[in-house]
C-alpha cells in the first residue's frame, strides 16, 4: 500500500474517507485502490460511534471498491450489513 503521510492525508477531502466521526477525525481513507483494499481489511478493527455510522462506512467502502474494480468476496464481513459496532 502506498504510504499516506500527514501532509498528503490533510490534502484529502472528508468524502475520501469511509468514516468521519463526530469530532471530525477521519478514518479509513478510500481515495485509491490500495487504500480501499486496506479499508476492507481493517473495517472490523475500526470502532464506530453507532450502527448507522458503521453501515454508512460499509456502503462507502463497497462503492469505492466497485469504482476501483475491486471484487469483494460475498462471504466477507464487509459484504453483509453491519450488526454490531465492532466485530469481536
């Protein structure tokens, strides 16, 4: 995965992250293929403030995967709607 340093991270728009919490902190960048793949892998390691926020992030990641031509296994946790704040 391409390194995303602090300077480059600040150049990204909030819409280029799967999740922005209530404090404005941005999580799971999805601006390029390698970061989308990383967001898929780290989705269940991320804590969300609500089920709705987790579901919104899940849909954004799936949309970004489709945009970048990434096939998501139907059996993966991210392919199914979220049922908890964080997978345990």
